């Protein structure tokens, strides 16, 4: 039976402790949105207990950008 959570990153054959994240640079074409999304880069260095707050702040910022209608 396979694991529904996906493959174990430690079994991927990579030399490091796990996969690098994010794997790809993403740009939305909107510099303000990209500035908000760049805050995701600190996610892997953020304690799990603080991640919900970070996600909430990023979500609120993205909604504010959406409401500005640019």
C-alpha cells in the first residue's frame, strides 16, 4: 500500500536533508503581488507553530492586493 502523503523526501536520493523549497521561482507579473509572495521564502525557517500566522498575513495581503483591483 502506498503512502497517501506522498514520497518520503529523504528517499529521493538528494544529498541534502530534503527537497529545496520553493522549487521554482514564480512571478505573477504584478510587482506588489510578487512582493507578498516573496514572504513565503522564509516559510522553511519558520517554526511550524508560527506558520499559520504567516499564512494568514500573506493571505490577508493578497486579498488586499486583489481588492485594489490592479
